[in-house]
């Protein structure tokens, strides 16, 4: 566990360890939950499909393409839960492959027309 005070900035870093230097790491989705085994019912989204959902979420520059850095303010779930668990999905792409998911940024799904 990592202990922080409420509203304290929490800095995170995810690194890919590979001999291939032409890779890029992209933070696609990060969801918080008071239950480490359930990230579906009572959750809080920090970022979803590359779209920032929490106003305190920030991504930070990294000199390495294989490292993603980000931060957000620590919070609690209605003061009823002593811990908050984080689950993140990261995408690994080829560096400079501008058609890859890593270079698309925020992707919001378009709703289909339900008409005839």
C-alpha cells in the first residue's frame, strides 16, 4: 500500500522493459475502485479511452517513449472505504506509427443511428 493524504498529488509511472527501443507506452484507461476485485460497479474513472475524466488528472513528459507518467489528486470513496485501488490499461505501439492507438489520443465512441 501507498499512503497519501486526501487531495495530495499522487504521481505514477509505468515503464515497459524491452530490448526493442522503438516502442511507445500510452495510458488508455485508469479506473479506481474501493474493491480490489471489482472494477465494474462502484468505480471512478480518471481516464477512459484516452479521454481525461478527472479534472486533477495530468500526464507528464517522459524522456523515454517506453515510460508513461501521470498524476492525480488522492481521493476517497464517500469516507466509507479506507483504501482506493487503481486499475490501468496501457497500450504499447510502434514509435512513430501515427495510425496506431497511441497516437489517436482521446477516442469517444460515436453512437449509431437507430433509424430505419
